[in-house]
């Protein structure tokens, strides 16, 4: 079981701040594919991965990161300075 957290417009599109997901996915990308297949709101939120960043157990990483032993995955838009 992995805690999946959604921030900013990702949260708005999916309608949840977080959820627990039972997954057999081996990578973040595989998890995203599973989530996309759930409902249209997930497909919309994950339609453009170049507009998203991901953190695994609070460390920024890439979508090809392994999920082995992971407790938390967070999705959020890129941060901007200002």
C-alpha cells in the first residue's frame, strides 16, 4: 500500500488531496499508467507528464524511479520562483 499525494491543480483535477493505493507497479511511470486507467479525472490529471514533478518518500525523482519499499509518492506541478 502506497500513500499517493496530489498538490495544486493535480489535486483539483482528481478531487482528492491523498489516497492509499494498492499497486503492483514497479515504477512511478507504471503507477501513473494504473491511475490513468481508473477514471477520466486521473487521465486528465496525468495527460501531460512534462507538466508534473514527482517525489518518492519526499525526495524529488523521475518517473522511472523504483517503487520498491516506497511508502509515499507525491505529484505536483513544477515550482516557480518569484
